[in-house]
C-alpha cells in the first residue's frame, strides 16, 4: 500500500474498526452499568461490594491476558485468540443482564467472566493490525482504529439509549 488512504479503505482495516467500535460499546456498558448493579443487588455497602466485585475480574483479566498472549505468540495465531474471548464476553454480558439484580451471586460470576473475557484480548487485538498492513501505514491505521472508532463507540451507545 502506498498511502494511508488505501490502508483506510482496506476491508481488513474496516472490519477491525467495526469490531473495535462494537467492543468499545460493550466495555463502556460494562463499566457504566457496574454502579447500578452494586447499588441494587448487594446488602453490603458500596465499598465492601466494590472491592470484592472488582478484584475478581481484575485477577481473571490479567491471568487471561497473559495466557492468551503467551499462547498466541507460541502458535502465531492471534486472530484465533481474539474472537473466542469476545464471544464468551458477549454471552456472559448478556447472561448477566438476563439474570438481573435478584440473582446477585450469579450476576457477579457472569460479570466477572464478561469483564475478564472482554479485556483479555486487548494486546492481541492491536498486535493483529501490523500483521495485516505494511509498516509504512500500520501506525496510522492503528491510530484511526483507536481514536476514531474506539472513541465513537462509547459515545454512540449512551446517546442511542438517551434518544
């Protein structure tokens, strides 16, 4: 590819942009929904519930991130490790919504799995872009994905709900 215009029109870059857009909506929905779940579902205080509720997903996320990164480097198959995590995250996120506040324990488990699965493939995701494009345009394509598409997802989600 000679220039950024060709790279930005590339079907591979467009697919990655759309994927990151949807992923960003999910991640911000996860974070913004958290306080209302904690407030409505727990008999403990916000601090006690929040400490326990945040600790588990963070530990799961870090272990999954390291495991996925190690395995994808070992097998040289990054794409194969991004989609399964996002699918598990989406299913767990939908399950946490369907469970609702009355099932607080199950809701916490589903949210922990969703959080760990949604955050685990971040490193892998951004390692895919330089593999798809030549070096002269990979940096610009990553900036497009992260800044334009990654920031428009979180804006469009809440805006569409407020209309």
